[in-house]
C-alpha cells in the first residue's frame, strides 16, 4: 500500500513539474508571426538607370526552441529560432520603359537568439539567422530565379502578444537565371517536330535545335532587370505576434 502511494505521489509530482515547465514555455511565447514593410534595395539597370521600389511587404512564421527549461537568473533565455517560411516581395516601376518589375524571395531561417525579460510580459528579442533563399524576378516578358544564401540580423520588442521590430537582410553574388516566356513556344515546337518528323530528321540536328532554343531561353542579356552578381539587401520593419 505504501509503495502504491509513493508511486502515485511520484507520478503527481512529475505531472506537476511538467505542467510548470509547460507554463514557463508558454510564458516565453515561443511562436511568432511577423508582418511588415520592406525597404528593398534600389536596382541598377544595364543602362545605368537606377529604379527604386514602389512597394514592399514581408511575412514570416516560426518558433524559438529554448536551450534550457527555465530563464537564466529569471531574466535571460537562450534559444534557436526556426522560421519555417519567410516571404519577401518588392515591386518596381521602370518609368522609362513603362513596365512593372516584381522581385520576391522565399526562404527558411535558422539561428541563435537571446530573449531578455526585464519585467513581466515585456521581452526584448535579439537574433541572427542563416537564410537559404530562392530569389525571383519577373516582368512582362521574363521570369528568372536562383538560389542565394542570405543572412538576417535584427531584434524586436514585445509586450505580451504584440510587438514591433526591425531586421536587415543581405545576400551577395546573386545570379538570376532568366527564362524568356516567348521562347517556350519554340521549345514546344521543337518537341513537336521531334515527334512528328523524327523519321525525316537526324537526332543530332534535332538536338542542336533544342539546344539553341534552350540557350536563347536562359540568356540574361535580353533583359536589363536580370544581371550578374546582384546584391540583395534591405531593411524590414514589422509588427510581430507572439503566442
């Protein structure tokens, strides 16, 4: 009987500790959503013209995984931020060519963070993150994209559920691989020739034609919005919701 009571008491104590740990974690508000405005970098075209973004927006969502159960000295929390999705968008107007240019990045983020709690419910978050990114640009004729490694550094101040923050992003040597939509028909046409006229054309000739079309489709010289060794950077200010 005594052993049974001891087991029951041990289980209750364990549940109590687990509940306390869960309460502590919830009080830290580890999950976050950020919605903000992007001050994206200017873009220099091949002609030397510099165009500025008309509009920019961002959205991300993630969670902080803390490396210890309770705050250090009831003040400091050390963790790893994992942002599951980060979307960044900017729109440019090329007044000279009367076209609208679009730029977007889709990324993940991971990196260390420090959370300070000077008073109850008031938190200061500082972080630095590694952000593998797929960057894209599009205008009325060409869509281009490629992988780029970006880094993010920033911080925010929150009180309970609501907060505000700012961060800076940078990625270097971004080479867009452009794809001319007008040339897609040429590729489809070549494939049709291969199927319909394969008996009358040599495989080498067909391969050369397809290769030429693909080369034309991937050229970046036809559009000044797609240059080599681009630098992607910008400041983002946002409101954050932690829960």
